[in-house]
C-alpha cells in the first residue's frame, strides 16, 4: 500500500508518549504525517520531538500568523485524521461542535467522506462518566470511528477502562481505514505447527514458527481485507484487527476448519499451517503397549512409538467450504529436494488438493533474517507465477493475485 497523507492530532494526556510511537511507525511505513497538538499535549511531549519524527513543523495555534486557513487546507490534504490520544475534554467539545481552537475547527471543517478516527485515553471514571459516553454515542452516530480503550492500570494509579490502545493496534486501524481494495476479500489463514500429545506434557510436533501465516494476515489486513486466523497455540501471535482462534492438535485444527468453512463464506483460504503427517498410534514400554495417559511418562525407561499417517487437511478445504468457488492456496515444504523433483511434488499436491495456487519453499534454501523466505508460487496448471525472496514479497504477490481473481457467482 502506497503512503498516505495522515493528520495526527494529539491532545493533553500522558499517553502522548505512546502516540509518538505510533507516529514513528506510520512514518516508517511510508506515510506522510502532519501533527497538530493542543497546548495541553505540548506540556507532555515537546514540539521538537514530533517535528523530528515527522520532518514537519507542529501546528497548534488557530491564530498563528499566516495560518488562518490551516483548518481548511489540512483537512483537504489529509486522507485520514486520527485523534490520539483523545481526552474526555476533547470528545465533549467535538460533540458540542465547538470550534474556537485549531482542533475543533479541524473537526467541523473535516471532509466527512474521509476517515476520522479517535483513540481515547483517560481516567476510568472520566471514560465511564455519562457526559463522556453520551458524547461518544453522538460522535459514533456521525460516523466517527473509535478505537477500543484498553483495560488495566492507568497513569493515575487506578485500574479500569481508559488506557490508550497500543501503538500496533493504532497503526493497524489507521491503515485498515485507509485501504480501499477493488475487491474486499474474506480470508481464512492457517498458521503454525500442530502438536500430537505423547503424554500430559510431551508432544510430537515440528519446527514451524507461524511467522509466515502471521505476516500474511498482517499484510492482508493492511490492504483492507477481513482476515480470520487459525494459529497454533505456541506460534507467532496474530496481528491486530485479526479474528484469531488457537489450535493445538491435528484434531483441533480439523474441527475448526470444518466449522468455519461450513459457517462462513470465505473467498480464499491460505493453508500455511504445518500439519503433522503422523499421529501416535501406540506407545510401548519394555514391550508392553500402554494406554494414552495425561500422566507424565517416567524418564529413563525405553519407549517405542508406532505412528500412523493422518489425512491431508488441505484435501478437505474445498469440499467443506460453504463457498463452492473458494480459492485455495496450498503450501509445500521440501528439504533438500532437487529442482527437477520439485515440480513433481507440486503437481502431486495440486492433483489431490485441487488447489488454485501452491507456494513452494525448501527448508535448506532459507537464508538469514526473520523475513527471509525464498518461495515460488505455482498456478493450478503448475506454471511458475512468481519468485519471492522474503515473506513480505510473498504476502504482496499473493494479495495481488487473489484480489485479481474473477468474482464467480
């Protein structure tokens, strides 16, 4: 997503320090950010800090010489406006339509076809006060979008609702509001490795971290799509704005896929989870078969395991889908397979899964760095469509391809 023009308004709260983190991330992501800060906000954070983060002077005074039309020009320039942190005082002034300062004038002059976002921050009693809640409801009726307040210990030492949302959620919400995809997809992503229980504490699992699935989810959300994520319990956390469910075993993931695919109309499923090919069939101690138990098996005693192959969940994605035209993206991991044999592996996966795309990567080719992920995307006809060096490149390529898929009745 190309950079956008963002107007970032800070009002008087100690949470301004968290807002600076969000500003920094937005600039890093390529957005052009202009900051307006109230006099109260500048008591908590200095103008030089904000100017250093954005490269632009901080605006504060409605009556500054030569700035008489800022409240008009800034709102026409901005693709979106975020008030962060927004105090109770600010919210109540917005609801009353007061425009005797720069922030109030910006609110009334705002182009209402563009997103206006609010991230409240205040003492729990101030947040729950009837005056504040009435203002929030009125502003919501005017299509003002509120980020959720956090719950916990606030700066004043009290505990309750009123904390400013975390910077990653603030940034994700802004980018989702800015995104205008030609086609908004409902996407299901599986991520991380399954774990088959051996006893109450040990499991048979694999080395999947879930980083690929998590980055795919983050990118699709940033592009304006709706994402549901099924993630292994110990894998990389789901990104903000992503509806996520956890799984542990093959059986957990199997049940979750059946339920979600049957209940919701997904446009596409990206099956990036590393599903165990084998389950524990039998366990023997000193030649005697032992029943499964949640009790920890004593150490120092020789064990023998018998494994049984498990079904391929990727083969069940299309038959289980409520949407008969769902687009299926399968993932194929090899380890040290010769290039001449890779195509055979991909063709075999396409044949039994009926996938629309296959993402292949070889474990031995992964380089250094968290993002390194050499991968090739294949079509349903096993033609090479794209070569990607990183997870970031892979996510962008898949989003472009899936968004371009024709809509089928």
